[in-house]
C-alpha cells in the first residue's frame, strides 16, 4: 500500500516533470522544473533544471535523506544538517541547473523552486527552524492529527506568542506504515504557525496494534521512557498532552496521557529512567496541562485573531491545519471549541486542566500565566547585566574623579 502511494507520487512527478500548483499573484510562482530522476542513482546525483532560473528550492524527501550536497554555479551547499525531511535551500542567485549529491537511495517526494523575484514564497513552503535546545512549550501527541484536533488551538495560540518556542512531538512514526502521514504531520503543524521542526515518533505505527502490549516495547513503560527523554531533552516550562480518558476512549491516547502524567512527577529524579537523565540531565516541568482534565479547568479563547497567522483565529488555523491531513478526512473527526457540540466532552479543543504546577494555580484561561518565556528571561538577564555594568562603570568614574581630586591635592 505505502509503496503504491510512493510509486504513484513519484510517477506523477516524473511524468508531469512540472509543478502545477497555481498561487495567488502576490506570492512567487514556482518555475517549471525538470528532474533527471526522483531517486538517486549509482552516481549519487539528481539534476534539477529550468531555463527560467531558480534560487529558492523547497524539497520534500520520501524519508530523512541524511547529509546531502547541492551543487550549483560552481558552489557547494551542505544540506541535510538538521535532519529535515522538508528542507528549504536558498542559493545566492538564480541558476538554470542544480545537482543533488547524496547517498544512494535518496528519494525526492516533491520539489518546488522559485526565482529570486522579490516576492514572498507561498504559505505552504515550510522553512523550519532547528529543534530548540530548550522549548518553552513541549506538546506531545499520539498520532499525527491528534495534535491538530485536540491540541491545535493551544498550539496555534502559543506559537503565535512573540519569542515563544513550541516543540511538538508525536508518539507514533509512520515511515513504515503510511509515509504520507509524516508529510501531513509537518504540513499541519506549519499551518498552525509552528516554526520549530517537530520530533518524529519513536514507535513504529506499522506495529502499533500489538507491540504496545508486548514485551518488545517493554509494555507501556517504553512510552514513559520516551516521554521522560523528551522532557529532559527539550527542558520545557509547559507540557501539554492528551486526555487521560483517551478523548473518545482511544487506548493509545490514554497510555500517552498516563505516561506524561507519570513522567512529569518523576523526571527530576536521576534514578528514574537513568539513561536519559545521564544524557540530558534531569528536569522539572513548571506546568503540565492535560486535554479535558477535570481539575483546575481552563477554557481557552480560540477566537482571537492572531497577528502571526495573518489575523486568523487559533480555531480557524486548527480547522485549516486538519485539512492538511488529507489521508484522515474520511473519519468523523473535526476541530471544535463549541461547548454545545454533542461531542464537546470528548474533543473540545478549548478544554484543558492544569494537572501539575510548580508555579501556582491559574487565575485565568492563559496557559502562560506565571511563566516567563526563555527569550524574555534572556532579555531580562541581559538588561540586568547592562544595568550592572553601567553602574560599575559609573561607580568607576566617580571613584576615578575622587581619586583624581585627591591626587590633585585640592584639599578635598
Ligand atoms: Zn490518535
């Protein structure tokens, strides 16, 4: 099934040899591209040509390509450094030919290229930032689309806050099952305004049905280990995850929420999941929110226009992002914040509860209450440093003045 999908996509690209998307006039339009191949041959190259000229290149790979090199106009650009499956590369000036050099077997899923014409790129072009060393917010979802359906409003709201970093991680990885869901995962998060590259799930969805219950994944504890590692690695101030009841009773959602609840209570102890403690150090999350949690409830306002999303609301952004999960549109699922929705108790994206806090309870419906973003903390620290050095310098000048007066022997 997955091979068929890939082959169809590759064939359609090879056959068309052109990108056919049509965009609004104000954004740059892609040039017509000709690919020498979609998968890397024995010589390790794929050639990209267009007589129209291009310099802004956006590639979606079939898998994570590893390190690769883009050669154009006699220059080499090192790419694949951040392990992105969707990567944007910009050349200094337009070229008519570029070559990809990479390990044999690298496969392009789709590619678009644009000239340097001064116009902005279409919104669908994803220009990811590397995963942060520490994220203000870590969102952990089970499957790609749970992040959108249940946590998407919260993600869009937080990602739109100036200077806040939002890292999203999934439990399940789809490279071996339905690889298109890995693409949809990123398209969805990009549509929510997330900029930090998301973390792919460690658990192979191809075996989801049974391995979670078997010894192979050490029962459910393997999920707790994974979640604990994420917490220690990204050092979040806020963690957001799904419902202990599994939203509509989904067992894997339940297990994830239980694992997160367990991990945030113990991630500060070095003897709990010691391997990740040794690798990243321990970490104590300040605030942990669970979807639909029955205590310390908050109701997010997802209907405020967000400047970062061009005036779109978080609710609309989540609805639009869910459409990016094309393979999942046949189900009953939808995004809602309506308290009167018949499924509000199972899926309402505005309903959360503060499960654990080291900084006090909320007094409003704002997840960031009592939290200062890392960027703001750095800003404040720099400000203090400046004041300190200014005071020191002033004190130094006063001292020098007094000293000079004393040395001048003016009888002071
Ligand atoms: Zn799910």
